[in-house]
């Protein structure tokens, strides 16, 4: 039985990857950090299975700032594979917490690589680093591929740049099986609520139900290449099954603006939007409503034509923005036989439907609508 350590187990990708590896018969050791509130909602179903069926899912407390903890865990568990998914992953937050972000996202990767060396596991343990399309930042080429020069535009991206190169360096210096997945944005019903896609799909649900009046966003003209996290964790796994380590872009090859994401998400409930005004004064207004569609999603919705449901709030602007990302995943297609299976339309449908179901639950109202994650029994 293969053994894998997954850092960032409580995050979106940690949850999907753990489920995938368990299905493939791995023993999975998830690393989670201590929190003052429960932070395991995305993986609680795996704990339940563990208790009921004595399955192969275990976890330990850990933090990427704690070298001795990482050395102890890696030495004791002797993993075949380590997937380093833990990170302060929010780009805007990294401008407020640049030093912490550098420590966790940059030096944290070094700590794991050094722990592998200290535990004398260089020849045994394969390493995956969660690299990012944010490395391309102010893009030097369209679309972006493995050979496109990096131009990071945030403390997050700069920290991830260190992590990328230290992974390459340990591969070249010590012969480690260490690979970078340069993943473009990937989303799901489990996506953190402060990333723009989930913020939008939650707002669509809440606005349709009358729990929220307006959605406030920042730069709606930014463009992203959005895929589904389920597809992207498969690529992580495939990278570590190769004879040789390497770096791969994982993307759909299609780019869409935040504005169009909003339009598509509201269209899914039968609402079309028109935009008025410019820049910070721009607003989104309900233009038409197809009540036949809306009724199938939310009965007795209070939505009305002419209602303003979107406004721009400069609070969400970033000091330096990444305007456009679109990836070329030809290498992954050719060498890993990886292709995305979700269209953006299907992704949005799944996220909006999931959030409508979530918001309808009594629990949601009781808890004020925060910190609730879809209870997805079988997420892969
Ligand atoms: P996420 O949902 O934000 O999850 C991040 C995980 O890291 C959470 O489990 C979090 O714990 C944990 N974490 C944060 N700081 C930590 C620390 N100092 N020590 C230990 N654990 C820590 O992110 P994701 O979307 O799953 O992304 C997974 C990885 O891929 C991240 O490294 C991200 O930067 C990278 N990435 C993501 C995307 C994307 O579009 N999703 C694209 C490219 C790369 P808590 O649950 O306690 O917060
Ligand atoms: O959803 P976002 O916060 O994702 P961003 O910045 O692209 O980063 C995500 O993807 C990266 C891969 O490229 C990961 F490495 C990273 O960890 C994270 O998962 O923002 C997307 C776009 C940005 O241009 C942002 O300015 O949406 C724009 N945006 C507009 N209004 C907003 C908002 N973003 C957020 N979070 N909130 C807004 O209200």
C-alpha cells in the first residue's frame, strides 16, 4: 500500500486529493494546522469513514512554519509521496501579510524538502509542489506555458516563485523526484468563500433567496482560466506517477472575465444583467427574469426587474493586478494524458446549485450564513 502525506488537507484541493488517493488504495496522512474553530468541514466525511470502517485516512497537527514537526512526521511516516498543498493562498491577503505569506508559502516548501533529506528519504519520497499561474503575473506571453517567463505581481506570487525554484533546485541538486504543478485557477462547491467564483455563486443563491441584496466586487474585467478542482487533483497525482519528475501547466486553455462569470452565474437561475456606469461607479441591474427557470431553483424568489444586484467596491482592488491568465496544457495532455473534463458552464451550474441547496438549509440561517461548507458525501 502506498503512503502519501498531504499538507493543506483542510483546503479545497486537500479534500479532493485525499478522496482520490483513498480511492486508489493509498494510506493518506493529512496535515492540518490548529484552529480556534473547527476547520475540517471539507474532510469530516473522511474521518467518519475512518471511524466506521477503520479506513486509511489519518491526520496530524502541523504547520509549515514548524521544521521540527515536519521532520518528525516525515521521518515517522516514511511517505512514498508528499503533496504540498498548504499555503496562505489568498492573493489580496498576501499584500496585508507579506512576511507570513513568504514564510508559509516560500520557506515552508524548503522546510519540507529539507525534512525529506534529513529523514534520508531522497530516493524514496516523491514530492509535489502546488505552484501557480500567478507566477506569470504580468504575462509575457499568451497563452502561458512551461517556458513562459515569470513576472509575479503579489507577495503571494513572489513567495510561490521561491517555492517553485527551490523545488527545481532540489530535483537538480539531489536527484529528488520533485515536480511543480503550475495550476491555473480551479474552483468547486468546496472553494473558499472569499475567492471570486465562490463569492459570486454564494451571492447568486443568497440574492435569489432574498438573504442578500447586492454583491460587491473589485476588478470585474480581470480574466482567468477556470477549471474544476476535481480534474486538477488528478493531474497532481499523475505527475507523481511519472518515471521522471518535471513541471507541468494545468489549465483549460479558455479565459473568461469575472464580469462574464457573474453573467453566466445569474443566467443559470434565469436572470440576465445589464451594466451601467463606469469603473467604480459601475452597477449591475436585473434586465430580465425567466420565471420558469427561477421557480425551478427558488420558489417565491423576491427578485425584481430593475433591481441593482452588483456594485463595485474599490476595497477589493489589488495594488498590482494580474489582468489575464490563460494556460496551454499541451505538455500535460501529451505526457500525462491529462485533459479537463468540465466546461465552465458545468462548473458554474454545479457551484450555483450547490450554494442554493446550502443556503436553503436551516443550519445556514441559524449560523448567520458563515463558515458553512457543502456537505459533499462523495466529492470525487
Ligand atoms: P485553500 O483552500 O486556501 O487551502 C489551503 C490549505 O493550507 C488549508 O488547509 C489551510 O489551512 C492550509 N494552511 C494555510 N497556512 C498554513 C500553514 N502556515 N501551515 C499549514 N497549513 C496551512 O487552497 P486550495 O485552493 O486548496 O489550494 C491548494 C494549494 O494550491 C495552495 O498552495 C494554493 O496556493 C495552490 N494553488 C491553488 C490554486 C487554485 O486555483 N485553487 C491554483 C494554483 C495554486 P486552514 O484550512 O486552516 O486555513
Ligand atoms: O478568485 P481570486 O481571489 O483568485 P486569484 O487572485 O486569481 O488567485 C487564485 O488563483 C491562483 C491561480 O492563478 C492561486 F494561485 C491562488 O491561490 C488563488 O487560488 O481573484 C480572481 C480575480 C482577480 O483578478 C481579482 O482582482 O477576481 C478579481 N476580483 C474582483 N472582485 C475579486 C473580487 N477577487 C476576490 N477574491 N474578491 C472580489 O471581490
